[in-house]
C-alpha cells in the first residue's frame, strides 16, 4: 500500500511540475502559428498587389499600343489633309498665273482696238498701203472680236474657279488646324501614359548606374555601328539564311513617307541597308516587333538610337529620335512606343532611319511591312 501511495504521489508531483512547461510550449507554438498566419496573409497581400500591378502594367501597355496606333492613324489623316491643302494651294497658284496672263493678253488686245477705234476715219487715207490692206485689217479685227469675247468669258470662269478654290483652301486650313490640335492633345495623353509605364518599371539608383556603365562601355568599345551591332546583337548560332520573302510581320515604326528605300544608292553611291522615313515632328516611334531593348542612347554621329533584339535572331536598329522613352533591358510589345521624333521648328520633317537585320545581314523590311505608309 505504501508503494502504491508513493507512486501516486510521484505521479501527482510530475504532473504538477510538467504542466507549466507544457503550457509555455503550447503558448509559444500558438504564437509561432499566429506569426506564420500573419506572414502568410502579408505574403498573400503582396502577391495580390504584385499580380494587380502586373495586370495594371499589362493593361497600360495595351492601352499605350492602342493609343499610339490611333495617333498614327490621325497623323496619316492629318498628312492627307495637308497634302490636299498643298494641292489646293498649287491649283490656286496655277489658276492665278493663268488668269493674270489672260488678263494681260486681253488688256493688250483691247488697248489696240481702242487705239484704232479712236483714230479719225480721215487718217486712214494718210497712211501708206492700199485699200485692200485696210479691208484685210477690218476683216481681221472682226474675227478677233469673238476671240476677245471667248477669252473674257474664260478669264471670268477662271476667276470664279479661283474663288471656289480659295474657299475650299480656307475650309481645308480649318480642318488641318483642328487635326493638329487633336494630335497635340493625343500627344499629351500619350506622354502621360508613357510616364506612368516607366513609373511601373522604375529602376533603382543602383540599376540606373549599372545601365549607365553598360551604355558607356558599349559606346567606348564600339568605334563603328557595325561594332556596336556585333556586341549587342551577335550572330545567332545555326541561323537560317535571311528571308528573301518575309517570314516576319512588322509594324511601321513611325507614321510618314519613305524618302529612301532599301537597296537605293545615295548621291555618293552608298547603298542603303534600311529605310529613311520622313515623319511628323514629335511623332511617336514604336517597336516594329516585340523584343528587348539592348541599346538606348546616343551613339557616334547617329544621335539618339535604339536597338531591339527580336526572336529568331532578328534585330532592329532605329536612329533619329528626339527623345527616347524606353530603358535598356526593357521588354516591349509590337507597336509599343519607344520615343518620339524631334521637333525642329524649321517646318521640315525629320527622318527616322529603320534597319532590319538578321545577324550580320540586312534584310529588306518591306517584306514584312504593309503598304500602309508609302
């Protein structure tokens, strides 16, 4: 009995001494579990925020492409309006010159007739020549009168047409001015969206410094454009020969008119490896195909340039920017803005040089472009 009582007492003592430690352990476990739950909730919120940010960026990039396309369409329309205005101005100049010439001829004929008509009849007998000469002269004058009437009517019609053209030109100028105002508004909205996009992709100061060092090193090491292309766009291994007939689809990098085509020689006999496109001042320049920015900045004698790496070993080289809105290492979709053309203020259209390459070989970009802007 004493043994049993001792066992019971010992068990009771163990229970009494073990309970506080077990309780403390349980409390710590609960705290750890609660902390883990909070961390999981915070991570879930961060993941949700990241997903939302990614969705917002994707939506913004889609809107950027859509807005830029709409702006390029408006630029094409504005160019059509300006071309029509130029045509009207040329027609007015031609009509004005023709009307002035006709008025001068008419004035000379009428002046001669007035001079003849103002002479007294008796003076005709004092002039040298036969009566037959005077008869011929009279017949000639009678024949001229219908011609004078016809020319006067033609001049009146030309003046009437000139007035109509002037009215059309005034209306056309209003359309051009309205289109230009609309483009300015769209440009401001597009600039705001681009700033928002770059805000989403904001780089740290360390990243910016690293990119600056990379650009400086590339610019210092590459003495020529060919050197630069080899460094940022190396020839792909086992690449197929350049496509003769486009196996690629490209977007026009800028709205405008091709001034010099692929393979065309200049006045010095140098063959062009790309396209020179005259574009509206301040027009957006977009990526011709989805890719990655492998160089963005100034380069020897070319001004501001952007080089993009694309799938299947393709690269695009664009030069002539007034401002670059993309960063080195940035991924861009086809049609996404990279920057804008310069605003010269001289009235002339700046030119964008666009080169499409596969490895070391230039490829005619027209094989993949539509005939939308020519």
